[in-house]
C-alpha cells in the first residue's frame, strides 16, 4: 500500500475502532427495556449490566494507554478489538443477567485497550496542522459514535431480539481489526525506561474506586459505608499515585504537568 493511501485510511480505521467503544454505551441503553423483560433482571442487575463496563473501562484506561505506548500502539489496539469482538459474540447468546455482567466487564477491558490507542495512533501519525485536524475528527467521532449506537440498535430491535445489540459491537470490532491489520503501522515509545507498573496500579484502584463510589451513591446514599469507603480508597490511591510519581525518574504521568 502506498504511504499516501495508507495515511488517508488511518482516520477511517481509527474512527471505526473508536466508534466500537462509544456506540456500546448508547446502544445498550436502547436495548435495556427489552433486555429486562427477556432476562428478568433486577434493578440492581440492570444497573451493573450498564455500569460494570464503565467502571472497568475508566479504571484501566490510563494503564492500558501507557502499555500501548510502551509495547506497541497497534498491538494493544488489536488486542482490545479482539477481546471486544469475541466477548460481544458471546453476548448474542447470553440469557442470564450475571453472565451479561461478566460479559460487560470483559468488554470494558477491551474498550480500555482500544480508546487510548486510537488517539495515540493519530498523534504519532500526523504532525502540525494535520494532527490538529485529525484530533478534531477523533473528537467528533467520539460524539457521533453514540448516535450510531442508538440508531443501529433501534433498527436491529425492529426485527430481532435485544441480544442483536451485540451484533453491532461484533461487526464494528471486526471491521476495525481488519482495517488496523491492513493499514496501521506499529509504533512505540523508544525510551529504554521500564513501565511504571505500581503507578498504574494506583491509578487503576483510584479511578475505579471513585467511579464505583459515584455510581453506588444514588442507590445507597452518599453517607453509606459502601460509598464512603469507595471514595476514600479511591482518593487515597490517587494521593499515593501523585506522591509516587513525584519520586520517579520516568513517571507514568508527571503530576507537575
């Protein structure tokens, strides 16, 4: 493939990969009433079918991005797309709410690998004004992906069962993976420093616990032990992350920024 042609195809490939992640949130909300009737899920189960994805995605987002920068952006993007597509295919046949929660957790892992890699691919593939335009398109796709999820799921629900929502995830992940394999070139941070795994653990615990606390607060109350404990653990982990990073020669993220 000619370099000029390859460069023109980067944004469509990255856009479809990003749309895979974003459309899953809006699409599930559209399918939720049908899902509840078909599976008999309780309100708590429905909440976690939706939010398990968000908690895992948010918790792993920062660490997954750093792993991609260190070991290969295309590699981690492809791994995320494979996880996402394969797990979503199991969702087509799921009938138990607990299985759906597990599926959404695993999809959140895939999403965390996909989203930061798409932005990293753009920032390393374009320079100057081209990079600014490409990032602007990336932001637009992030917003437009929700619309694709809504309308795509609505059309599927007109003719098929609620589980057909997962078919949209499988198709988008498959197209993104094929495009990535054919178009994208692998790149990584050439620094010889190792990855700050402990800093990654701190951010995973901190962000995950805080997001969990905010999700649980409306259900259990802001003063409930679950909410207070989650927010306290998350806050302590973020403080520990900042203190740890200030001492590192090659921090995962320099807090001074």
